[in-house]
C-alpha cells in the first residue's frame, strides 16, 4: 500500500460528506437530514428489516449495488481494504496458559504470540514491553511458551499483584523466560530515566488496544528512545483530543481534513464486528427511544442543545416509551408535568414515527463512515512514523468477528 496515496484518497472521499461525520444526526435536529441525499433515504425505505440488517451489519450491498448509494458504500469498502497478516492460530499450549482468559483475548494472544516470535527471530530484540499489560496474560504466554523475556507495564498496581500471584500458581516451563511487572506511566516522561530502562534500544514494544492518545504516546516513546520497533493497536478514538491528536503527520497537516471532534472520533470507534439480527433490532430500538426523547426536549420543552441522557440497561429499552422517558428525566434531574400515557401518546404519533424512521436510515448511512475514519487516523500515524525515517506497515491481524480493533501499526529496525 502506498500510504500517502491511500491517505489522499480517503481525505478526498471524506471532504464532500463532512457534515455527516462532524455532526451526530440528532444534534442538528430538525435540520440534521439535510446532509443526507433524499434519494438515499428513500432507497433504504424500500428495504425490510432483514435487508437493512444485511446492509448495515454485514456489508451486503447486493440489493443497492446499482444505485448511487451502493456505489458510495462500495468505494468506502475498497478504501478500507488492509492487507491481512496471515499467521496461523496454533494452539499447542496447556489449558492453564489461558486460565481466566476470554475468547477474544485468547484469539489475540495466539495470533500475537506467532507474530512476535517471528519478529524476534528476525530482529533478535532483548525483551518485549507489553503496554497496559494488566494481569500479564500475554506477557506470561510470550515468556513461558515462546521464550521471550517480557515486561508487563501498567499503571494499575492491583492488576500487577494479581499477575504475580498467577506466575507463582503456574510456574514457567524449563525453557521459559521471566516476566517482570513494572508499575510506571511513561507518558509523562517519554525519555525519563525509568522509561529509558524499560524502552531500551534493543527492546520491542506492544500496545494492544491503547486507548485514545496512549497510542500516540507509545509511538513517540519508541521513536524518541530508538527502540527496535513497535506494534500498536489503537482504540477508544473518542478519547482523542481534536486539537492535538489528529493530523499529527506533516503530510496530514498539508493534505488532511479539519473539523474532527468528539462525534467524529466516536464514529471512528464504532464496532466493526458482525452484529446479530437481534442486536440490530435492539440498536434500532435504542436509537428510536433516544431520538424521541431529544425531540421531546426540543419540540415540547424548547431545549435546543443536546442533553446527554446516558446508556440504559438492555431491558429498559423494551419497556413502554413513557417508562423509559420518565426514568431518564428523573435521572438527569429534570421535571415534567407529563404522565406515562402522555409520553406513550407522543411516541405513537405518525409524524414522530416517520421522523424516527428517517433518522434511523440516516444513521445507517452515517455509520458506514466509521471504518473510513479509523483508516484516516491510522494512516496519519503511519505517515508520522515514516517522516522519522522508519519503514512502517499497516496490517490486519485478527478476525473482525472476534476483535473489531484488528488493524495494527508495525515498524521494526
């Protein structure tokens, strides 16, 4: 992949649809749908729930492939293609190696164990630094079963104490290496004395799902200390600061897009794993209830700004709308003269149901931009590394069904 060319293609693709990715749909009510071509929403109106599910969650564009919307989605899919790192998931380890390790984490560890062993064989790094290592599941597998000395780095000492106890419970095999737990926050001093002892010139570091700006700090730390390389997986993009954590490369500063905000980063953080039909139906219910409550605030109470109402338990969305609305209004400390039946009658209006239907269809369109925005962020990081004279790679490592944050930024000396 030519990273500059791909970045330019994505940037140019995003430009005409900026009003979609910088605004949450309900935030601009009653004018939020102006950014969405009417014929696109009308096309989605011709699809039933099963067809919408297949389009939204399984990227099945067959029913609309000859339409403008279908071509738009197909182009996004092409822009988001990333080379798959073909590593077999070999599981020849004893059961206790994965004690209390869930399926997603187990899949990631098995893949990364082979990837990191391959890198170690080629580059012979002295030790692996597992950033945010928690209780040390990955570090323990790498050290005990792959023969790579590891440092499990975390700021949570409680997690690390649990990890130390597990090392005692499951001692290393004869060919195993050591795991060292270090409580340290390197992000405050990228070249501090303790940081230099951990991120040595012969070390290699892994950041598996480094939240928000931690991914950038990881990259900076590896570059500043001239380590052997890194493998980083970003996540929680909604924690990024639009003033400092986007367009970090010179190329993106010159050719990228402006206007990134919390709504944009949240969209980039959307899950990319396949969703069940039941999950899709629930998502629609959640959107209908949230949108309806905000429309009540806007139309009935005259409140123009968006009021955060927070998430609710799954079952709360399957109660009558009146129960949901009253519980939310009470939780945020507002008052209302309306009773449950007033809210239920409001929700049942044909005009409101039509608005909710259009908003949900617009949400399906907007949701497709998530992966494209994620690629924009990751390519910016790749270009940032390359302007330091390093050769970087962008690869897909994990199954998207199990681990939606499956694209890693990799460079080695």
